[in-house]
């Protein structure tokens, strides 16, 4: 297994927020945009010591930059990772949108580039390009963003998908900082573009061996693109915590029963199916998760896959089940193979975020500090 050298002091912990209290085990009965809940959700992550929160993207979801602006106004230091789909707006507008948001938040913005792996979802927003061509367009899109943020003066551009003359943005990232690009995808086309352009490459939670293989693939693609240093690596999980391991497993099976029951079905119907009825997922990331689930329910220390099968591979859906000590140890296993960023979100979104901040993050950070000190000493 190929791994990057662990950088313990720089490991980040991310959460995820939304605008309504909903998940696979609970459907929201309130408004789609609940300002009070959104503010409390963001504040819970800040109070719990999270570094950033992801604000996701879907063709029918609340618009992410507006959510980020609201969250920024109700927090002081929390980083805002805004999911963004290339091809929906022109990159010249996107560059100014995120630079402006970065100023109002005083340098707390980053982008999570989600090119899209599902034709049905893409067509809901008028995008009819095939999969690999979408990634070719993303490559060009990110070239425009990077140049608009990192260089000054008017510029022309003529590519296969975008063309403009004399673009001269007066708003650039706050304090001339490097505005980071996170990137997700598990197809060959995604690896090539993400390894070339991203600051952090985001993966869903697979077993350690498979994650190590993906890290190696990203590293090879980055070297092929001429990068001296590969992107940082992020992995996403759904921790299911309780006081003891036995209690956590009892809770996990209760969650699975709920996903497979009426509440889970109602959630799926409300948010829309991730892939067409009767068909498997089109995106490589979901296919990989389902393949892992077929190999077995439990992997490594406490990675659990039945939740993935229950939702058809959609989203980051593999769980880490156990006491805070067990789950913290599992997260650190991933750090040891080269993971720099860990994204965690719960099935009881707000209360789980509070619990992670109280019970899990202190253990992870304490051990990271210990390992950083040991590494310095040696």
C-alpha cells in the first residue's frame, strides 16, 4: 500500500450542513430553508471544533453560496467548503461569486468541485454533455478559475467550451490568498482532472486497502500532470457513536432498519432517486462503494457497509461504528496511510455534530498532537 507521509499537525476535520433537519432516517416536516436551524447547525460545528463544513450540491437543493453567506454571518472562524458544479454558470461569473463571498467571510471559502456522474441529474439543469466530456469541460473551467484568482490584468481565453475577451476581475480572493479547490470523483476521467487541478482530492469511505490504491492512483496522475506534490486526500464517513461498542452496534442496526423502513423510503422519494428506478448508479464512486459492500459488511477496524447497500450506493454512506475511542482509532488508521482531511456527518445531523465535537474530535486531535510530537522528536 502506497501512502504519503502523515502530516499530523495539518489534518483537518470537516462536517456538513444543510438548511433543514433531514437525513436518510428522518424527513423534514418544516420549510426547505430553515434559517434558525441552518445557523444552529453551523454554530454547532464551530463550537465543536470542526475546521470546515461542506455545503452540498444538488439540482433541486438550496443554492450553496447563499447558504454559505448565511452561515458565515452566524459564525466567526468556521471554514466554508461550497460544492459547485461546473457548466451551470460561466466560470467568469463563478470566479467573482466566490471571490466576493471570500471577502465577506474574511477568507473562509473553498470550493468542492462536483463535475457530476449521473446523466439524469445533469439534464435537470440543462447539461447534456456525456460523462468524460463533462470532465474535459471541468478541466478548462478550473483553468479559468485559477487564472482569474492568481493573476492580474485583463485576459482573453479561447478553449473548447469557454471563450471571452478582456476579462479583468477587480475582486480576487480575500487578502490575495490561495482559494482552495477540493475535487471529487472516482472515474479515470475524474482522477486525471482532479489530480491535475485540485488542492484536495475527496474520496468516499472505502476500506484501507482500497483507499490506499486510490491515493496511489491520484499520486500517479498528479506526477503525470507534472505536479511535484500531489493533492491532499480527504475521506468521508458516517460515524455511528455510542458510549460503548455494543451500544453503537445496537444503534447502527436501528438506523439501518429505519433506512429500510417507511422513514427511509419517504426520504428517498422526497429528495428524488439518485439513479433511475431499477438501474444501478452511473457514477464510479457509488459503484465502488457497492462493490465493497458486496465483499462483506464489516471491514478493517469498524467500517460498516449495509447502510451503503440500503441507499443504493448514493453519497458518502459507509459508516464507522463504535465508541468514540474505536472510531477515533479508525480515523487515525486512515491518517496513517496518507489521508489529510476527514469529513464526518451523522444520521441525526445536528445532534450527531454536537456529539462528534464533544466526544470524538478531542480524542482525534489529542492523538494527532501526540503523534506530531513523536514525529518531531524522532
